[in-house]
C-alpha cells in the first residue's frame, strides 16, 4: 500500500509543492513511514533508488 501511495505521488501533481521559486516534494514520506513501521531493512525496498 505504501508503494502504491509513492507511485501515486510520483505520477501526479499531489507529490509536489510549488511555491515560486522553490519546488518541494513529499514523495519520501511513504518511505519514511514504511521504515518507521517495518524497520530500515523492509523500508529500504520502498525507495526505488535504494532497493
């Protein structure tokens, strides 16, 4: 479920907060929640650049 949330944030406008001239992203939040709930070893697989 957390991976699905991460994908939804990545491919929609909901994952980005744009306040000119800064653009922020909230896409790491599902990874952080997964790492806190399941531990760093399982949370690592939620992050595509780490898994």
